[in-house]
């Protein structure tokens, strides 16, 4: 019971913030990669 309560409380405390930062990180990486391909494509043209 204790393990479940601790994991549940930790997930509820930082669980709401982690996905937010993870989402920003993924979006940032996608934008950087997309911008790289976009610029490279225009340079070739």
C-alpha cells in the first residue's frame, strides 16, 4: 500500500509538469529539425 501511495503522490505532483516540459522539448526539436530541412531545401533550390 505504501509503495502505491508514494508512486501515486509523486506522479500527481510532478506528473502534471513533466509532460508539459517534455511536450515543449519535443516541439522544439521538431521545429529545429523542420527548420533545418526547410533551409537546406531552399539552398538546394
